[in-house]
C-alpha cells in the first residue's frame, strides 16, 4: 500500500462530488463511492484536467485505451514514413529506440500515447507514482508527480530528442524502394467491412460487441454506451471525418467500430488512435444523440437498425445506472448555478432535483 498522507487527511471528510464521507481503496486516489479523483500529493480534487492540480501528470482509461490527460499536450510529436533499416533507426534514435513501438510500422503515424508515456517514464529520473482503480468493466491508472515542472521538462526534452531522431532519418535520404512484385490482376473488392454473422447475435454474457459494422460507439458514462449506425458504403476517410465531428460536437469519448478487431478511438480532448479492441460489454442504447448528418434510409441500414434494437434490449437488463463522477458530463458550478440551486423545495427536496418515481428517493 502506498503512503498517501494527503488522502489520509481527507478520509472521512465529505467528497466534493457525492458529499459522502471519503474512503479510499489501497493504491487508489479516487473516492470509493463515486470515483472522483483526488491528488495524493496536495489533496486537491481533480475535476477533469491537470489545470485543477499541477501534480496530476496523466491518467489512462482502459476503456478508451488512451491517456485522458497527457504531458504530451503542446508538444510536437512527429513521424517520417519509410521502410528504414534497423541500423538506421539505431543510429538515429539510440536509447530512444523503444519509443518507436508507439508508431505504425512505417513510422508515419504516432498512435499509442500510453505506450510512449510508459517508455519515457523508464528514461527520465522524475518521481512518478501510479494509482489504480476499477469500476465495472472499466478502470484505469492515475499518474501523479511531486515535481510537475521537472516532469514536464523531462518529457519535453525526450520529445525534442525524438524529433531530432526523425530529422536524422531524413538526413539519411529516402530508404531504398524494393521493386514491386507483379501480381495477377483481380477484380476490385467493394466490401471493406466484415460481414456480420447471420442471423445470430454474439452472446451478451461473453462481453459481446454489436456486429452491425460500421458504427459510432459513444461512452455516456462508464459501461453505458450510445450507438449510431453509419452507412457501410462510405469510405474510411469519410467515416473518420464523421467520427471526429461527432466527438468534437458531443465532447464525449467515441469509437468508430469497423470490425471485431478494427476500431479508431477519439478522445474528448483531441486524442486519436487505432486499436484492435473495440469496446465490449456494457449497456447499449440508441436514439439519444443526434448524428452530425442525416443518412439515407436504405434497406441495409434498416436491417442493421432492427438488429441493434434487439441487441440493445438484451443489454438493458433492468436496475439503474449511476454516473460514477468521472464521466465529466457536467461542469463546475458557477455563481449563478449556486444561487439558482440553493435551498430546498417543498418536502425538503433540494432545488434542481426531483424524486425518483419508482423508489421515492
């Protein structure tokens, strides 16, 4: 168990989010009741970004497979497409060579920020402590440092060396191009998406994913997702553009699901990256978020919509879903909000709330 004097001092005091007395699991810096994040260094509540606390270096979300907060913000991460030899890479990058695992094979695109983050942590001499949390099918890692200025400076220095390595690759000149291998001419293939199994849907109990590709899957709160079906005839570039626009408009983490092992994740803060693991399990809903454009009503879309409706109903197994405080769907209360929501209504119900028609709470 980590030594967390700041969290020990907070234990038993009201959580700023759920107002319950604070309790922390071992090796976690989140409220045990609502998962609101607190800094183990200074005790500050961290509502959503490192602007709330400088000691918050990064946090990684296992569902989105990306850093929700990152020390790379404001740093220029470059790439250089080419079939570079192992010798050229060693000469250009030296001890930074493991960082290239976060890039595509041809070094053209940087896509895995968490891998790059962990690789840099091994290279720098800055105290960084990691805390874990789990919630339903989700969870993640929270990274804090007692010396944020030194940490950001160290990350910046490594990224600058990484850029210099790519500049060295460019100085080597273009890599040799192998003669193309002649292949027999084949008829063009129209379909670019997996054909979903018919007529059966995957088992819900096995953490299934809906197989009516392509579609957008937006996380509303942990284990509660919203699906928007996309026309299968659209090219990948257009699907990516739609996903990016939808993410920017909703300010919610979204995944463009192209197949059982093909997905593109879009973070609410502008992160993007491919993955072989689309979101699995959870409760699926539809029709709550409007798509950024209206798609033609085709037989193909109607067929998938019918299957999505059945799949959604199978995942909504009763009970209630409660936001755990980390979805960042809300905002800090303004002075106007505080004045408008102060006090109680008749019967002692706080202003802004209504009683649940089922349980009466």
